[in-house]
């Protein structure tokens, strides 16, 4: 029997209402692509998203071709009804043939049971569920299945469903549906994955407050899950709820105490809270667990410097310089040497910063100020001139350069 295009099913896939034109189909395709892109799928559901998106694209291509060839570029509601009626008739004919084939097969099986009672016995049963949840978007809640549809033939057959959720009716690939049996409680692992997926969708939309609320439910289902605690820490932190972020990062640190990641988050959160002593302790734990991380030692040095612990700051920043120097780390070390009264160490640190990045205006400015406190006036002038070329708007450098030029000793010309 020839294949009859079912425009009605294609419109259901795209969640589009007739009449329609090419522009409406293109917009519907984009909307569905944003929802069912494989990159947004939870773990293990990428193939289901990919197959569903492929079916959506094929339906959109067919509808665009129909709209292009229709009168005025618009397909009317009546044309959709006619096509749907023809498709239903074709499906009814296919169903009749399938039923007749099934009856012949059942008669053959009955004959086999009489004449071959020890043959293969596989029970044939079917369980129909009405309520389902979308694993890709669990925040939609539990929905009511209103219809199951099939698109394509053979290996290319796609199964999808129309489900009525709280936000509205959605077209969902069958592979992402989880049918709900209210007589049994959900396993804890499924609840964790469900709430984590919903939280990741909220974070992708920058709604961190909603993501944190969903992650609280995931934590209640599995309080020792480090992935949940990590996401919850990030969500509370980005939402601006620093006390809750501090509690979450402490729970995470108890679960993964030997990893530097939770303590690194804790240092940043405590610093935002203004608890510099706690931030310095957390940063020290990061450095102890990752002793080859120069950035960790630089952070320890900066926090110790803010706490006016100059000796500890110099020790940490010196270790960072040995592991992997950076301009910011060297300038912090120069500041620590300056506060400690070590002018030679300050000059050396600023000079190394200029060698590390010869185009860094702050490094040259700090080097000029450090040299200005020594008797190397000519070197200070050259450093100030170079810094002023890099930052022409700095009035402070201009004043320093004028002061240095004025302090150059004057000598009489030779006779």
C-alpha cells in the first residue's frame, strides 16, 4: 500500500497548529531543537534525544516542502484534516492486515500446542501505563499519556508520545519516558538523577535559586553524593546565599576531604563572606592537598597578606614563585617584601614580573616605584618612562617621572 503522509502527526511532533507556512515551521523547528538537542540530554538519553530530533527535522522538512508548493505558501486547516483522514484510513488498513496475520499466527500456535505440547512457551502479555515522567525534563512533573505514535518504517521507526504535563502538552520521545507506578516508591538513585537533571536545566537558564531548591531534594535522597553536594554548593553560591553555600561546601568537604576541590570552593565562599581567617585555612588545606599547584600557594599568600601575616605570606608566595611564577603572584610578593621592609626583595620581585610580561603596565609601574626608593635613579627613570608609554593616562606615573628627573644631580660641563 502506498505511504500516505500524515501532516497531523508531523504537526504534533513540531507542536504546531494549522494553518501554517514555511516561517512557522522554521520557528517550530528551532523551538524543538532547543528542547531536544542531544547536548541537553541526561546521562544515557543522548540517543533518544538524537532520534527524536531527527524525526522532528524530517517532519519539518516535509511540512516546509508542502508549504512551499501550496497556494499562497500557507497550508489550510482543511488540507490538514483531509491528509489526516487519509493517513488514518491507511493505518486502519495496515492494522486490519496485521490483525489477520496475528489471527493466523494464533491459529498456528494453537495447532502447535495440540501437536507439540513441549514446544517453546513464551507468555505474550502487555502492560499499559497511563502516567509517565520525562527523564529529560523531570521538572515537568508526572504527566498523562494521551497518545502513542510511530513514525518511519523498519530500523528507522520512531516511537513518540503526546503527554499532558503541568506546563502543557509536550511531544516526547518514548525512550525518555518513565512510566509511574504509584503503588511503589521511587528508588533513591532515580530521585537523585531526576532532581539533578532538573537542577542542571535551571542552571543552564541562570536560575540558580531554583536549581538550589531542586538540589536540596536530591541531597535528601542521597546525603553522601559528592556530585549533588558540588552542584548545590555552586548553585547557592551563584544565587548569593552565602550561608547556605558555606553549609553545603562543608558537607561536601566531609565527603571528599582528601580532594582539593571542596576546600578551594570553601576558600572563595569564605572570602566573599568576609571570613578571611576561615578562607586562609581553607586555602592552606588546598595547598596541602595539591602541593605542586602554584595558584593554590598564591591564594594562600594573598589571604595571609590581607591578614597582615607577612612571614606566612612571603613563604607561600616564594613557594608559588618556585613552582610557576605569575605577574600577579610576583607583584603580591613584592608588596609583602615592601611591608616587611625588604627593599631588595621587592625590587627583585618587580623586576622578575617585568621580565615575565614585558607589556604589563602595572609591573613596570611597581618596578619604577620600587627603584625610586633606591639610589638607582637612572634605572627608575627608564622604568617609569616605559610604564608611562604603556599607560599614558596615569598621572601618578607622570608625577613620579617628573620627581625622578628633578632629583638627577646636576654637574658642570667639562671645560
